[in-house]
C-alpha cells in the first residue's frame, strides 16, 4: 500500500511479478521485509506429465485454487499448457462437468477437500492416498497409496492391461462354450468335454496371473 517504504514496495512488486504470494513482515513501526511464497511442483511432476502424453493422454489440465499467476508459473514448470487458477471447489467441479459434456472421459487427480467435488464428477477420481484428505480418499475411485505421482502411469498401464485380459478371458470362455455345446450334441463324450472345459478354466486363470508380471516389472 501507500504506507510501505519504497524499498519494501520494490521487493513486493518483484515477488508478485514472479508469481509469489507475498506477506509483509513488520515489528511495531519497523518494516522487516517481505516473504514470497509459492507452492512448488512435485519433483517427478514434469516427467509424469510427459509420460502421460506418451501413453495417449491428449489433454492435461491443471485446476488450482492458487492465484492464476502462481498456477501459470507452476504449470509452465511441469509442461502443462492449459491451466485454470483461482478456482473454488465448486468451480473445479463445474469445469470437469463441462469437459464431460463435450464428450471427454476425465480423470481427476487430487489430494485435498477442495478436489473432492471435482473427483466425484470425473469419469475416474484418483486420490494421492498417503497425503490425501479423508474426503478425497472416500470420493476417489482409485487411491495411489504410495503418494508418488510416478505410480500414475503405472496405474494406467495396469488398468489397460486388466481390460485386455478380461476381454481375452471372455473370448476364451465363450469360445470354449461355443465349441463344446455342438460337439457334445454330435457325439463328443462327457469325459473329453470336461477336460476341455477345465483346461479353458485353467487357461483363463493363467492369463489373469499375467497381471502380476505387469506389477513386478513396474
């Protein structure tokens, strides 16, 4: 304000231009200085954003309650071009609603009370479990308990592999039924039919166990 010394105003302006949330420190009538705070990105965030794009995630958006200037600085550091800052929880949820109405499937990643409404509206809500609030954990469809963003690409790979395995197992099971019904009608004995049926069941189990290999590799 106008009552600040010139030196303090200069430092305050410099910090605000670098997207810091500023606090002026004063003791009695004496101004001691200015503190500039910024919520920095997680160390692995930039690499994770890059990994997500390589996995086909075409749109990555940062929704933040921080001031737009702070949010833009952080987003730039981690390689996100689309950012919305200064949002209330209800505004985050409304933004997710708008994305879904446009036909997009939306995964919302968060860890706090402010993220819970948007996570509830998303196609999939993902909570950073170890550091997440109870509201975020209860709302989420998936919780990354390691509190490590690098687990997010792994979770996507695992879910895609699980979907492929489920489809394969359905085809194996239905295909075996489609073979056994007519062959038993036209003379296949019950013994061979049971062996083939149980063999297909074993194949389905072994195919599902491949998901354990996916986890051990990552």
